[in-house]
C-alpha cells in the first residue's frame, strides 16, 4: 500500500516499499508507519536496535558570526552557552507563550544545524526568515539531506565498525563529524525513543547505501527497520512530547512540563513575559501522565473527569509494552486534577474508565 502520488518522498522511499512497509501520509511525505508490526519493532528498539527514516524532518543550516546571539532572542533555552559539537533541545514560542515548534540545535565546527518537525517546516522557515538578523545566513535542506536514526542498546556495537568516529567519546546530546560507510556524516548521540542511539545526518544521495548496508550487515544482531508507529509508542513511554499533542500554538512549554528548558534569566526572547506570568499565576492546565485501569485504550480528544466535573482531555494514548502492557496516556488537565496519585476518569464511548495520574516518564532505561 502506498500513499498518494502528490506526497513528497524521502531518499529512502524505494527502500521502504521494497521492504513491504505500510506507507502513510505524514508531514507532507509518504512515510512508513510499520514494516513487520509495531510491537515487534518496539521490541527491537528496547532490546536490540531499530533503524528509522527521519528524513521528513526539516534541516536548516545557520551560518554567521552571531547565530547564537540571534537565536537566543527566538528560543526559550540557551543557545550561546552551547559547547562545540553540542546538541540542545529548544522551543520557539509565539508572543503568548504557545509553541511554534520544539527543535534541536547542533553546534558544529563552522556552522549550526537546526532540526525542526516536518509538519512545521514551512512555518518555521518563514518564522526564522521573518526574524533573521542581517549577518545570519540560512540554508534550507528539507527533503535534500537525509536523517537516519539507529536506536537501541546495541546501537554502539552495530554502528562502530562502519564509522571513523570513536562513538564511546560522543556523549549524550553531543555530535561528531566523520564518515559512515565512507560517506560524510554528522553523527549525533540523540534520539526520540528513550534508548541509547545515534542520528545520522547524511546526503540524500548516500542514504540508501547506508540504510541497506546496516540492515544487511546486522540482521544477525537483531537490527530491524522501524516505522512511525513504534516510534510514537517509544517516545510516549519515554515521556517525550509530540508537537501537535503535548505542545501546540496554544499549549505552552510551561503547561507541557518543560520548565527545565526555560531560561527566564535571558533578558529577551519571544514569549518570555507570557511564560513568566503563567508560572507566577500557576493557574494553568497542565500535561500529566495517566495509566488506565483495565484494557480500554485512551485516545486523543477523549474527555477527562475529576468526579463528575470535566477537567481536561487526552492528548496522546497507546498501549505500552514497556509498562507491563498497560494503556497509558497524556492529558491536559486543570491544576487540581494534576497531582500524582489522583484518580481521574476518561470517558470512552459514553462510559467512564478509571485512570491514575503518574509521574513521567512512564519508562526509563537502565543505565
């Protein structure tokens, strides 16, 4: 099954079709939602390793002597304090504090790389250009540069033989420039699954060779191609937000529980005043984790109740293999319904089902 022909295709599209992936429209691209099945792919990442095509994500190259100072004015987290070859999670906000997008900055040797969500590529490109400083040069690599992620406890042993970078020396949320199977790559120890792993930024022309070689050389190690379905379950278990669900133009980083990334000591950035006021008033609805009782799954948009009073709605939900197969969810709920241990109810097809507020993340890998 393939998606509509008017969708864009990543450099790995033909490989997905050859492997029998079920293709779906996602962020304007035809993307694999699963190959052998979500549960099997989830298991590969948690116990061995999985390979993901993330080439739908937008990559922007930022160049110029004052990129860091300029980016500080647009983002909630610090940029200028980043060390060479460091990566850092960051969020661009609107003046009301809502999130334009959550992103990752990579500080490379002679340039910066900004990775944004594929669905927000056009919006973010317009946003940074509309606010661009004169001495900042921007290049849009969306759809041209590929991004392959290898995630799971075997990631280091699988990738190491094929790169000239000593992966043991690449710390979490740092990166290195080197080669993979002889092709230039930025190799970042980042990911969206809650497991150890790497994200490989490579030219689209080399993506298929690298993808196929990894799967061929490490089939015996349990490496499997994985789709968007397992990735969403993995990120939800690991307590990582998905834009459009736990973050939106209306849901702020404060509401999403991402205050750790908010640097209010910065003198000026878009959304700063609104976010400070929101924290000071402390009356806002907030994202919480829920574990459902029984086998009924919670889905996005389902209403959440505290007693007989509606207090919010589900934002994401899934069965969670890493949480004993229980159904888990995130929900945006009123402050009085957000305390860990509070028993709530999720309305599913007219019936209320018990759910308990729990601390996130639902799953944390053993170090």
